[in-house]
């Protein structure tokens, strides 16, 4: 009798297992993005130093310098970076002291100063347009006579 | 008579069985470790604004996050459900990157590649695990709109 009773007790224990706590959990978040109007950048004027003599320095203020026009989604901030040449394609023609102005209208009057750089800067175009002016200082060392040129690049992305 | 004999035989069998149960016994332990339930919460991986044909990368330190709580110092297996796009083929997402740490800081966090394949991580001494994820969105002539897709992390005790 005792043996049968023991078997029954074991069977009861196996059937009455305690409930298991949650050993698994998950969470769902979201990856989001907003596609805006395409950005366009137009180079509207070169940075012209004109004629420079040997061993001379010439500075062009941004209001008289190179220009870019940016168009994109109105009211959206953009990040702007510049690739600025160290020289005018010759080691004796170093470029330095870059300066800039930015405005949302095509006038350098009341434009805001900024420092062109490879470091991203956030600018905002309430009307969807930005106008930028660039200036710099060119130093001619013992440079052979000739015409020299180097590219100045602006890159604009939405923030 | 037959019935009496059968009853007697049954009683004798029970008695014999009773005599055998009085022999030597041994026992083992049935054991289990009950640990705290796991929970996971998350925050979005937001790419913000992007042009119709462009790409944008969000590093994990600036990306979405998952916070896991559970039993102290327990190892866990982690898997991810990752979308291939944000609801449209023209807004693809990929190049997933991640970080994990037992402290709520990316400083000192270990690199992690989010994947559908299980990876083993460990909860901290106080039962916490922090995960950051990043990725790259590539748009190809995508229509102007807002896009979204779910990113899921599942955690189980090892």
C-alpha cells in the first residue's frame, strides 16, 4: 500500500509544476526618416584674385569674392562644409584666412559672417534658399609667372 | 470460495508489496533557479531629414537605444529584427552598427553588430544591459514623405 501511495505522490508532484517566470522579452522601436525636396548647389561666381605681383599679398573680402547659391526645402536646417585649397595649385601661392557671408536673400548687405571650414556648420534657409560669399587671402612668394587656379567646394546636406 | 481465495491473494499481494517498500531508500534533489523576469524598452533610431537621392549614417552613440533589465549578472542571448527599408524600396536601410554596455554610457561600450543571429551578452551586477544601434539610410529617387519601419530586439536567458 505504501509503495502505491509513494508512486501517486510523485505523480502528483510532476503534474503540479510551478508556473515559470518570463525568460524572454522583446521591444520594438522605429527607424524613421523624412525625405525632403532635393538640395541643389550652384556655383554662381569664382573667387577672383586678379593680378598679383611677386612677393605680395592680396585679400578679397567675401562680399567681392566667390559665391554659391543653395536651394532646398524651406525652413529646414542644412549642414555646410567646405573643401578649401591650401594653395592656388602651387606651393608658392598659399591661401589662408578664409572668410564668408551667408544670407537668405541674394544681397551681402545684412548678411551674417561665418568661417568657411571643413567642420560642418548648420545654416537655415527660411525661404529654401541660401546665398554664400567667400573671401580669402592669397600670398604670392617667388612664384613663376602664370595663371593659377584651384577648386573650392561646398557640400550641403540636410541635418 | 473462489472469490474469497482471490481476495486473500490480493491481500497477500498488498502485504508483500508493503514488505518490499520497507527496504533501503535514497533521494535526490529537484532544483530550479528562479530569476527576475526580463524586460526591454527602446527609443527610436531617427535619421531626420534626407534628400531624395542621398545617404545618411547615424552612429550608434547617436542612434536608437534598448534598455534591458533582468537578473543580476545573468548571460542573455540577443537577436534583432532589422528592416531592409523604411517602408519603401527607395529608402533602404543597412550597414547596421551597435554598442553594448552594462553601464548607461557609450564610454567603454563594446562594439556590437545587430543581427538576426543570436549573440551572448551579460547583464550587469545589478541586472542591466544597454544597447545602442546605428545604420545607414540610402535614398534613391525617394518621394518626399516621412518613412518609418520597426526595429526589434529580443532577449532571452541563456
